[in-house]
C-alpha cells in the first residue's frame, strides 16, 4: 500500500468514530428524535408530591358508623385512600373520640351523641378526655 492509501484508511476510521460516538463533547446533538429535551423536566417525576385527600373528620367517621356498630377493619376499608401509615395513629384517635371500642370483638359502636368539637380537641390533645353522657 502507498502512503496515500494508509491515509485514506485512517480518514475512514476517524469518520466512523465520529459517527458512532456522536459529538466530541459527549453530549447529545441537536437532533434527539423520540427523546425529550436533554435538560427539560421529566414527565415521570413531578416536582411536588401529589396532594392526597385529607384525613377524614371526626364527624365523617361518626356518621359512617352504623347504629349497631361495625368491625374496625371495615371502617379502615371505608377510608382506605385517606388513611395511610403516616396518619394511622391520628385516625385511630379520631375514631376513639367518637365511638366506644370493644377489644374482645374488635367492634366499634358510635357514641350516643356526636361529641362537641371541644371534647374532640381535648381528646386529641390529652388522649383520654371523659366521654360525654
């Protein structure tokens, strides 16, 4: 082979390297067919956590309890999308504020009358406010 032939081979090799590796800086070129912009936000990762529905109120819990009572598991199922591991303890306190609980049967019975907001607040803050008559 002549020197000219060797040079030509080298040119082809460089050309292939450029095409395979993209630009010399290692960043993608202008054309990114089918891809989002390199520095744009990603659709799959929202910037803020989505807001979930609020914890049920004491009134909602009280009204969801039938007069004859219900199993605690069924009550949890009713509010499944609104109660999770982060607010379970608060939910249980609200339930205790508006109902009586039979541990032996795991049975909740609504109080005779919906407790006042003051009673519920005292129960939530103090833990065991006396139940209204």
